[in-house]
C-alpha cells in the first residue's frame, strides 16, 4: 500500500503548512530536515517526497542539498520553489537571480497551465498562483518540459515524465494559489497514486495497539490539566490500557467557572483511575501576598511538582509518564528561544518530579486540528475538544496583583459572561478571549450611591501561532451586552475596559 509522504524541509516558511495540506488529503506525512540521512529516509519508507521552499540560492556555496540518493529511490518527487530550483540544478539546468534576467514576480500571479498534464488535470487553463522567489530557472535540464508559465516566468512548473519528478515555482500550499489544493491532490493521487488511509479512526486503532504493546502491564501516570492535548491523550491511553492509567488532575483553585467539575465529570466515568486533588488552599496560601508575575509562576510550578511527588508516592512505582506533546512542538523543538519573556508552566511536563522509566507521547505526530478530530472520535464533549488555550498557572496570571479567593470569584463570573456572550454572538476569527481582573479600583455611581470597585479588562485576540497576535474587533453591540451584564451581575465590578493592544508590544496574558 502506498501511503506515506516525506517532506524535506529546506527552511521555507511553509513547511508545516505543506504537511497540513497533505494530511488534509488523508495521507500521512512527516516533515524532516533537508539533510536527513538516506538510511533514515529508507526506514521511513515514503512513497513520494516533497521538497519545501527555502531562503537560499541553489547556486550559493553551502546551500542546503538533500542526500543525493533520494533521486535514486525511484519514487515521485515534487519540488516547491527552492525545491523546484534544486531539481533543475541537480539535473543539469540553470538557476539564476531574477534581477539578472526577468522582471521580479512577487505575489498573486496569473499563471497558464498545461491542463493535459496530470498535475493540472481538472484545472482551468489559467489561474492565480502565489509566487515568492528571488531566483528562477533559466535553462531547463534535459528530460524536463515546462508545463506552466506566467508572463515573466517561462518555467513556472517543470516535469520529467520518466522519473516522475515535478517542480513548481509557485506555492500551491498557500491559499492565495487558487487551485493549490487541487494541484497537490493531483500529485498525491494521480502521480504518486497514494492511498488516502490516514484517518483518526485508523490512528486510534494503530495507537491503541502500540500503547498496549509498549506498556504491557505497566502503570502510566498522566497529569491532566483539562486542556485539549492532555484530555485527548488521557482518552486515547485510557482506551488502550484502562485502569493501568492514572490521571491526576490538580485543581489549584485557579480554574475558570465550573471547569474543575466539568473535567471530573468527563473523566470519572471512563474506566480509568481519575484522581482529583483539591489543592486550592495549598496554592492560595503559597501565593498569599505575592504580586510579582514571575514569582507567581514559579510558586505554582513548584507546588505542582510537590503535589505530584506526593501522589507518585501513593501510587507506587510508575513505569511511564504520559505527555501531551504534539507535532508542532516536535518540529519546533531545538529552535531555542532568545529571551525568557515569561516562564511558561505546563502541567504536562513534570519529568523531574516523579521517578519513571519512560515517557509516552501518543500525540507527538498530530497537528492541533487532528488532535481535536481525534478527541471527537474518542467521544470527548465538544467544549473540551474546542477549548481555547488556558495557561498552566490559570487565573493567577489574570488577577493582577495579590491573589485572593474573593478576587478569583469576581474574575470567574466576569470571564464566564464574556465567554458566554462571545460564543452566543458567534464572533468570527477569535483565537482566545478572556477577562482579566485589573488591580485598579475606580469611582462609579450605581443607583444613587457612590461605588469604589474593580475594573475588569476584556482581552480577545486573533492569531495563527500565539507568537504574535492582533486584538479582535468584537462588535460594539456584543461588548455593550458584556459590559452591562458584568456590572449588573458581578458584585465588586463597576467598570469594564476593552484591550486594544496587539502582541507585540503586549503579550496575550497580562502577567
Ligand atoms: P503570552 O502571554 O506569552 O501567551 O503572549 C501566548 C499563549 O500562551 C499561553 N500561555 C501559557 N500556556 N503555560 C501555558 O500552558 C503558561 O505558563 C502560559 N502562559 C501563557 C497564553 O494563554 C497564550 O495562548
């Protein structure tokens, strides 16, 4: 069965996007560095290879090149942008800087296709593609033909029929290329003749088998935060090993309204061991009087570890620690972050707290939307599967200044109203939205009396990756309703503010 694609990453911005596009076609793929040794490639046993774009020039000294044996594997190859130029150069063609020859083409470009070629079958003869390149093929290698062109780019797509090698100068993976999806699909199914067998159903079957084999009669411990990744991991591992899985949910008292009970309800009837530790008092007393954001984060991290050490002792020897690592974490690991803006605390990662033999990460090859699809397949409730990111330190970093139970309760109510109204209004393109309790009190008037109460800030952002974001333009009528409900329904608040700052310069969370 032909069912796997290898994507070799030459450093382009869109490597991950190409992988997403392939998987959307129910074909399994992995994104590996361009210099992956041929031994590893053979072990992976791909049925087709895609080369991504990249910022280099193929003719430059030390430009990234794959192990040359990939060209002798006899499987279809599809090169995108830099990948296309790489193919041209490898087979004896010529690649030059665009400025030296033609006009530079950047952005949406009218492109003409040879629709008799299987790569463009079903497409109109011309359509828009997305070009973004500083170099261009000027001489085609022997055996290749041009199968697409634009006004200034005579070799917008090239093809070697005998070797089944394709190259496209444009980017089919970005949505600006109108028929990009179809082009990739044609490569996957017309040329590489792949079987679309990558479904969450098949993933569950395969993973359950693998987890059973690996764990045997061993015990697995999973730190459950209630976030999408840890919840889906719990459901999947639970399906494989039932009572040999123990999920520990530490309720630090910093969760949103009703969240702790919802998590308990979902996981207490799944045939696994579910332990909820109500540690509100412990966390709140450790946080008493603390106002500095980094101190808050450190204290919460430490407390988590202590709680887990205690639970670990009670449970006895743990063979495996389960973590909810997902594919973007795997791809991005090792890139190194220049400066610690905030010490992120993730309840999934507690390796130093517990003695265990091995880590299992059943989601490490899945993208976020695949994790959500898997959660649905495992019958987790929609609100859990669609949950927005929620930071490990919880509401502690959304209550500015000292944390008290009273402040947390005020925030929980205001936050629930904001989320409720935003959901009801079906506001589009919002990635994360929540309320923050500022440490500011101000004067107001309610009835005939003076008030001196807290101001709540509303934060809503749109983002692809949370590294940067823009603030969301929530309609005024929605904000008006939220504001009116908060001041009417939440005692202790007399003012509501809307945050209109992006990241940078702000961050998503306030602390
Ligand atoms: P910032 O505030 O850094 O947030 O712009 C970016 C994204 O990360 C989430 N976030 C956290 N997630 N532990 C987490 O698991 C943390 O300590 C943490 N701090 C921030 C934040 O909610 C946003 O989605």
